[in-house]
């Protein structure tokens, strides 16, 4: 199974100039806990629901501050033609449960997001279930 078969696709994502509030509102609207920040066709960073709590709220940020001030700028990604099992192993190694999805190695256009939940919804076998469980363990 390839990533394109399980990933979540959206027509647009938050601008890198969006405020923290706008990102939170977008997450609520889309029932998502992960938002790529884009500028044109480039991904400038990502924000998780945890970032909103730990980097924004706990640090006393203003909701109207730029979301880029709390974003993770090291963007982890998968390609849409990658095998899901390889992506699961990558998630486990990187200690993440969400990755942006790029179309291919040449263009690197943002085409979606793949989450552990997306993969779990399409779990095919015991080996994949074990990989999902390994990705879900607490990180130390």
C-alpha cells in the first residue's frame, strides 16, 4: 500500500503569515492536530496541537502573534509513492505520528498529510499493526 492511498488531502493550508489563532481555528474547522505553514509552494514549517499548548499558551504568546514563531521548521516528510510500511518505520525513528506528503523527489510539491491514524484506518495485517503500535509508544 502506498501513502497516496491513505493520506489526507486538502486544497489549501495556512499561510506562513497566519496568526496562532488562525492556525488553531483551522485545526478546529478541519478536526486536525497538525498544520503545515506554506508560503507560495514552499513549506515553511509545521504546527501541532501540542505546539499550541507548549510553545504558545505555556510561553505566554499572544494569539495574534505569527504562527511561524511557534512552528517547527525542520519539516519531516514522505513521498506519496512510498510504501506505508517504510513510512511507519520512519515515523518510529523520528518519534512522530504525522508527516507532510510531497508528490515526488523532483518537484517536492505538498499534496497532503499522512498520520498514524490514517494508516491505522487502513491497517491490513498483523505486521502493520505491530508497526503502528511501535509508533504509538511513549518516547524517551
